[in-house]
C-alpha cells in the first residue's frame, strides 16, 4: 500500500490509497517538504513511486527518477524526438505525457514519435523499444501512457485525421520484450461488424476515433475497458449522415486482454459536438439500487439491492454518470451531474441514447447552445476518484457551455466546429467537485467555486485531495466536501495527485503547469491570473 505503481494506483482506476496517517484531524498541519521544477511544455504528469524512487513523466518525452524523500535527481532520460513531429501530428498535443507503467525492473512508456519503450528502472537506460506506427504515415498522438495487464503493455492513442482509420488502434505488447501481441482498430472496415454504421463512407475517409486515455483492467474477467473519442469531422451530416452511429466512436469497449477482440461495447453518444468519452472507467463491486427520485434513467429489469460487478463513473465530457454490468455491458442506470442538454433520453431497457434533435447539426452555419462545451467539459481528462470507505465517486467537473457553430472554413477544422465558451446558465461558478453514490446515484455533496477544478485522489484518511486552475490545492472531507486544508501553489494544478509512504511517513505529491483544458477554463474567469510554472510539490506532516 505504500507505493503508487500505475496511473490511478490500481487497475480498477479508483485513484484511491488506503494510507491514513494524514487524516481529517491532522491534515491542517501539512507542510511542504520539497519541490522540483519540471521540463517545459504542456504538463499533466502522474508520479509513480516504487521502493523509495519516484518516476516522473515530464512533457516532451522526458522521464526523471527522483529520491522520494529528498527530491534529488537520480537519473533522467531524454528521448531524441524528431524535429518535424508537428508537421504530421496534432501539434498542440505533442508535449503531453500523462503517465508511465512499471513491470518488474522496467519503466514503460509510449512516445510522441509513436514507439513504446522500456527503461531500466535503476539506471534509466533504454532496454527495448518497438515502433507502433510511422508518424509520417499514420500520425497518432500518444498523450497517455499504458497499463500492464497480465504481462501485456496495453496502450491507446488519439489519431490525426490524415492518419486514416489504421492510425486509430489499441495495441498490446509483451512487457518483457516489447513484442507486439495484438492490435485492435477502432473503426470497422468493409465486411467487419459495424461497417454498416458508417453510411457508406469510404474506409479511408473514416477518421479520428481514438482512445487517448488510460484503460482499466479486470483480471478475473480478463477484460480491458477503454473509451473512445469523436469522429473527424464531428457533425455527422458531413460524414455519412446523422442517422448513422459511426461505431465505435464515443463508446466503452470491453476487450479480451489476450486477443484484443471486442467482447461487448456500449455507445454513450452519437456525438456531433466533440464530447469525447475516453476517460477513466471505475471497476467497482457494489450493491446497485438507483434512487428513482435522483436518477434519470434506470433499467426496469434491475433488481434493486443486488450486488453487481459494474463499470461506472463519468466516462465522457457530458458529465453523465453511466453504470453498466462489466461482464456483459448491460445498461443499469445513468444520470446527469452538471448542466447538459445534448441527451434527451436513455431507454432504460436497452440503454439506447437519444440525442437532442434541436442540437444536431444538419447544415453548415447552424449555431446552437451546447452544454457542456468541449475541451473543458463537463468532465475532461482530469480524473475522478472512488473510495471504498464511502462507496462514493468523486469528480472534478465544470459548469461550462458554448455557442457552437458547424463550419468547415473557420474555427477548429479538426472537428468542423467553432465555439464561444460561456459559464453555464444559472451560476457564476465554473468549478465543482461532486460526490456521487455508486449504489444509489445520489449526488451526496457538491463543492463549488469560481476556478475550474482538476484531478482528485481519495485516501484512507477520509480525505479527497484535488486542485484547480487558479493554483489552489486542497483537502476535502470525503463525507461532506468541507475544505480542511488549502495552499496556493501559484500555477494551475494540472498533474494527477498521488499519495505514498516511505519509512512510515505518508507524503502527498502534486504538480502544476499548463494544459489546454486549464487554459480554456481560465478564460471563463479572467480575474483569476495564476502563473504557468511546471513544478512538482511534495507534502507531509511535520516530523514529531
């Protein structure tokens, strides 16, 4: 329990540590014990901690090994990156390096030039590397690193439209050798299941269904759970017609970890607005008893009170919570959190989603008010957490909408959309943390504030740590949401916080910097003007 060995600490993506030395009674005594500057670029890193060493992914394919107690550098790996990456890739994303994985004595990551590679954890020397794609032919941004599932390195990626459908893949490699074991394309080809959902669009014109966040894994079912993104362009009248589902975009996929075969899928949204659904899937065993007075859509066959193995949480930018049976994909219940107007109904019996027809673009020049907006969400890549002590899911969310225009000549050509973000009607608070019962679906508490909120971690000490775009890092009471401790770190909190222990002392680590999400959030609150420094901070209680 002392270490933090993967992105969300465990393969169920809980973002929870049982460490409890820092608790609700003493958290107000937390002190900074060391800090260290990180390299330049968009910074969204997650530290890993193993046997007294912290492994920190920096932007631009730099990895550092750091003494967890003192903050001193042990080794640094700087990957030799091609100078022309931005000529082929989505240029705004080539900095990002969210997470690493550990297998034995290997630190494993994916790189901007489309390799997967392993370093010796002791020395930082390259042990093996395997090319996944040629970035000049099939450009795909690898902004998130892999997980290790039963000895396999499982990695997803975004995929630039110019890379075509064969850039949109999830891939498995042997963790010891780097040998490729399987790859799963996320866009069906002619003759494959799902081909009929593309409305006759030629295979080479089916683009940009990526899986750019980190998977979860159930070792008992041997299933990998991963979510997917929108198509390019986003408005479906431009690509095969609005009546088509365009599989497997904006879906949860359950893949056989040995073969990559799709065991089941569930589509959350036929997306015309870039409301991706690639975020963390929480794997929880819980009593399922959704409260019909609190939950909008419930499967009528559900026997309230039965124990189920579910995949749950907020998988996409809409901010809607979905709970599915994780063995079969059966829809159990769903309910919104922040303001959303894109989903008008979900059929409880089938899980089929009905989009708001008034917001579905049918021509260029159409303009609508969409809640939430893209880039910031609702929810975005900033991770929530789950605590088994409360059976609550905790999510950093944003109250943000946009006037959105369908256009192929202006705005963001990647999606054929232009937007003007605004705070959601009825509030002046952009940021919110919401605690949602995994059993009943009730929102148990809300914490709301002016600045947009960022990633969370829950602990055995009854705390939820998280930050915001204005540089505040704080500890909330996991039962009430009350603020128990807070510090101003000066720059937007953009990294994923963790907690670990060494020699009986518990530490909390978090990092600051810049991201596209925090940038867009802060535009909604121009009076808040944090710095943009990339730094790592570590806190602990005073030595007694």
